[in-house]
């Protein structure tokens, strides 16, 4: 006869040991029970959890599938299996397990929460919200249900409703710091940064010390134009949570863009000195220097990384990039060959090598590198840009097949549906709202603008009515433009044409005297833009095209001397659309004044 009480005690002991993070000890406690009860559902359930804790996801899956069968379809076991399948990336199967758990036991809260969370992460917002509202109805006192619902509403762009859900979570359990932290994030997204700071402060008073609190409160301080307060939180963040790499990235951006005194990369340097054998630390530091185009600093840091870690291929790749960008082309060529760039199959390294070969005036080999990269990353805008440049240098007619500067570029007078005045009048109406978003002192280091600033965060997530109108104008213009494009399944731009699109980024840029954009490509987009809200006056001694958009000219730092294929004169109230893989930049202007634009990247939905 089975001693159920003794069995329950052993299972509970093993489970408690696992919860303390000692999966090996839990496995030892469980081993006798597995030998005695190999087909018992509760034993197999815990065995699956232990295997998951030990990192054996495949073994955990097998154990949980057996447990589910032995239990007759227990909702709790199916929920656990769903979570493990999600960890494995088997998202459809995970969702099926959550759905079966819901069907088996409609009142089992955890499965509704996990099903909704997964749907939200997959971008299926309506379903996620429906299921999470069901979870809240099952247990109106569940803080977790309301926090998860609030975060799903945030992801769906419904910030005001997210605030209401998260306020309910805080009301249920005012002492729960995570609820207040998530409410702070939603309040900031709803353009209420002062209220967000209050929630972060309350979470901290309640005992929360997580890095996300400091990171998000610093961002709220910047929204309020308080860089000194943001600096306090960011410096605390990298000091108290040195392994939280996003904190070092946030610190570098803060110091750079707000012109704060101190080395933007100092926290990376200190972390590498403290942990010289931690490869992830060096990788994060070198990637940040690369993103900020600090190539001399990258060479210095790469040399330190080599001394600390030895011959590591990715360091050699970083070294090759820095050598090429600092004009040491012969040394760079040897470095690219030494790190096996040509045979790597890695799109990032092949992209860098193709760029180097263009600088070295070897377009045939540059084209081969770009084509190799595109086999691994067929939608890479930057690789298509480099391939088009190589074809241009080779006088290959495929350049004109790839980039049609008449068909694929449009300048459209844009205003929101229902606007009674002209497009120019709408731009003048909305310009003050955009202008007020420019609080930083220096352009973002990793962006294309010079002598200007860029707004923070996603522009089209903001709540001002004028921003909503800008978005409406953009959507209407883009839908009309895309509808008029021809179909060509073989073309990297036209072949992705779709009736619906989604934004991957949106921002505003304010250029001042002598401002311009270097020629660049938008890797995150399919269709990109420039929407003009204010322009500087013409100066009598400026060239005719000062401040104009130029298309088709590769970056000056490649040293190719290729002129633009098309120049577009900006006009207030017009929106210019072009493929994200098309080189674009602006001609500098010397007149006093501002060039105020909104911009975005979109991709086909689905």
C-alpha cells in the first residue's frame, strides 16, 4: 500500500528544494520515487520541473507529456508543459497546451494568464486581452492577472487602458512593488512622466531594488527635462547592478546625448577591469563603441580584450572593422581574412567585409560578399544597399532594377483625414508639438543626423492629439503609395508589398544651422520617410540644393565620390517615401533656422 502522507512529504521537500534553486538536490530527493512510481502523474510532473530546472528541456517535455497522459489531462500539468514548450520556442504547441488546460478546467487561473501573456508576446493583442480579461473575471483579486492584462494593453498601444488595469493591480496590493513599477512604465507611455516617477518612488519605498526601476525612472526624468536626476539613477544602476548590461548602454546614451561631463563608456571600462575574463562584458563594450562610431576607442578596447581573452574570432572581426573605418585598409584586409570573414556565413561580418571591399575599390568581391550575406539574411536593407553600390561601380544594369528612383520614391502632400486646410497649414499647426520633444543637447551617436537632436522613444506612441493626426496622415499616404506600386515577387522591395503595414520606429529630428544627415540606410525598415514640418530660409550664398534630400549617394566615408541619383526639394507639409534599402541623406545647410521633420520605418504586416 502506498503511504500517501510520506509520498506527499517527499514531493513537497523536493519541490521546496527546487524553488530554492537547487535542482540537483531536488533530483536526488525525487530519484527513489521515480524508481517506485515511474508512471505516477504527480511524480512525473515534479520530475519534469526538475529537468527544466537543470536545463534539460527535452527531457522535461517528455516527463510532462507522460504526466499529462497519466493525469487524464490535468490543467495544472498542461499549464506547466505549456510554459516549458514556450521556453523551447514551440509557441504553437505551448498555446495548444494552455487552451487544453482552459478547456479541462475553465476556472484554472494560471493557464488563462499564461495563454494571454504568450498571445501578447506574439502580437495577437485582441486575443491576449480577451483571455486576460477572462483571468481577471475568474479572480478579481489577482494582482498578477491585472498586471499581465495591463502589460498586454501596453503592447497593444492602449496606454490609457493599461494605466487603468495597472491601477487596479496596485489597489489590490499597494505593497507589491512590481505592480507599481509596471504602472510607472504605462504612465510614462501615456505621457505622464511625473506620475510615473511617483510610482517608481513608491515601489522603491516598498522595498523594490530591481534594475528596471532605476532604468525606467531615469527615462522618466529625461522626459521631464531633468538629466541631472536621470544621471543619479543611471549611475546608481551601473553601480548596484553592474551585470545589467542595458544599464551601461543607457548610461552611454545619457552622457553622450545630454552632454554630461564624464566618459560615456567609463562604466564599461570599469566592469571590464573588474571582470577581465568575462567575454560578455567585452562584447557589450565593443558593440557600444561600434554603434557610436568610436573607432579609435574600439581599436584600443579590442586590443585590451585580446590581451584578456586571447584569440577570439569576434574580437578579430571588431578589430578588422575598426582598422577599415580608420583608413588602415591594408591592415584591415589582413584582419578580415584572418578572422575568416569570407567564409563565416555571418551576415554582420559579411556586411562589414563588403563595406571594406567597397572602400578598397573592389566592387566585384564586395558584390560577392553582399550576395553571400543576403543568402543568410535576404531582407537585410544594408546588404542590398552595398550590393546596389557594387553593381553601380561595375556598371551592372541590375543597379537600376534594384533602385528605381522614379517609381519607388514619392513626395506627397500629407494631412490627416478630415483636415480642412492645406497640408502646409497642418504642418505649421503640428510643428510646435514636435519642437517641444527636442530636449537633448547632442544627436544620438549611433544615428545619422549631425548638428541637431532626435526625439526620445517611439513618436507615434505619444498621446498628443497632433501626434495622432500626424500618424493618421502618414498611414493614409503610405497606404495610397503602396497600393500604387507594381507587383514583382522577385524584387526585394516590391516582392514584400502588402496591404497592411506596421511601424518599426518613429521619431522626430530637428536640425539646426549646418545640420545634415549623413548618407545611410534603415536596417529596421522596408519603407522609410521624411515628413517636413519646418524648414530654414534660403541663404543667398548657399548652393541650390542646400537642405535637400539626396537619394542614391553612398556614404562619404566610403570615399567613392558617387553623386546622388536623385535630389528632392523639401516642402513644408510634404512626406517623402522611399525604400529603406536606398541610400539617403541631406545636403548641409548654412542658414540659421531649423529643419524639423518626422520620420518612421514601416514593414509589411504579417
